[in-house]
């Protein structure tokens, strides 16, 4: 879990960074208390302003949480993109993406919880995996990358011949579901551990390889008919 650096720094507000201070406050509360563990008044108090000041930047609590979620998807996309562009074989880079995903979920619980819990704000795009490239933050800026697209790219580069009759995006969704399930179980302390059992990174690698090889096997069987 991310370790916050001592008491919250309120100086950012005095330098005109109230919005960023509020986002950091919300991220901190979510990491420490869960999504429902804080109110707008809590965030205002932590930053050192009146609750009314928050409405200069956010229409309400859901809008603030949605912004945290957007920032989370953007950061995850950057990490996956970095892994995809790292050195090594296509399979090694693909494996690093899985490791980056699990590490992100563990290191940034505030982001991760908001990403998969926040409701889209009415009239605004949601920073979801499949919409990351077009989603907009509250200031109108566009997402720097699409995490789901990076995953599809990695699969296409690792298995260039494709999966006979199966859209690569479908395989990518299955990989994402597996990754999210392992990360969620680990965060909840429900991932079985003990002698002979793999850690979360080994479990994800084995699961993804089994999933992909199953798709490739289906391709080979189709080709021989």
C-alpha cells in the first residue's frame, strides 16, 4: 500500500492548487478508509478550506471520485505503456505488463478502488478501459493513453498469427478479468497462500499462459479439420 508522507500538505491551496490538493485528499481517504469512508466536508477539512470552496472545481462528491478514477486509469495506462515499450522479447514485455498491473493495484489502492467503483458523472465520459483514449478529465484534458489498447497491442505483438476466429480484444478482456480478479482477491487478503502455492505474480503468469495456449490450441484444432 502506498505510504503517505506525514501530515497532509495544505500549502498547495495557497499556491492556487486547490483542485490537485482535493484530488490527493480524496485518493488518500479512499486508500485508507474505502470509497465510502469520507465526505466532501472531510476532504475540505483535510485540505484546509470550507466545503463551499470545493464546488469551484467539482459539482459534488461523485465528480471528485470520478476524477480520482480518471487519474488512476491514466497512470495505469502509462505504466502498461512503459512495460510494453521495455526491452526484451514480446513475451517478456507482455509478462511485465501483468506484473505492472498487479503492482499498481497494490501500490495505489486509492486509485484502484476509485477506478472500479466510481459512477460516471452525468454528461461526462467515464475513464474506462475501453474509453480511455476519449475520456476527459474535469479540466477537459484527454487521457494520455488507453490501458486496454496497450493490452491488445501486447497480445498482437506476442502472438502475431492471432487466434483463429477469435477477436484479440476478446482474449484481452479475459486477461484483464483474470488480472483484476487476482488483484482484488489479493487486496482483500483472500488469495490463498502457503507451501506449494504460487504468489500473485506467478499465478497471473500461469493463468494468462493457460488462457492464451487454450485459445491457440483451439486454433490448431480448427486448422486440422
